[in-house]
C-alpha cells in the first residue's frame, strides 16, 4: 500500500513538473526532485528513467550528489518568486498580515535556494 502511495505521489509530482515547463511561475525542478524521491521508494525503473533523462537527469543528479543549484537556476528561481509576489500583491490586494506571511515564506524560500552550493565547474 505504501509503495502504491509513493508511486501515485511521484506521478502527481511528475505531472506538476511537466506542467511547470510550460507554465510561467510554476517551478519544474522541485517537483521533479520530489517525484524522483517518490519513485525511488516505489519504482526503481521510473527513478532510473528520471535520473537518466537527457533534459532533467543532470539537475536531479546534481541535487542528489551535491545539493547543488546552478547560479542561473538560482537567479531564475528568485526572479520567479519576486514576480510571483508582485502579481500576488497587485492582483489579490492582501491585507498586511497575509502579505507579510507570504513575504516571509517567499524570503525563506529564496534564502534557501541562494544558500545552496553551486555545482562543481565540470558539472555545469
């Protein structure tokens, strides 16, 4: 039962990651990282497929081996968070408590992304 749950969760995360490829402001790689983790606990074949995928495999392997995020990806992630917050602020017109809570979450997320090491020069 646990294996089926991980397999389903991996499928949902993979789907969200694929949607993120074509949807602005929806991240791709974090969903793929979670999908690979779920598949690692449910389907070694799907995990291997993801890790060896020509497009996504290198990023997933760098994350697993080094916890690394390339500088360009960091820049894109922080820019996306900034744009996302600006859209939230202007379109939702939140109260100060909600705006502050979302800002704290976004700043925490951005800080985490920026604090990750960059891949070794040969891996970029």
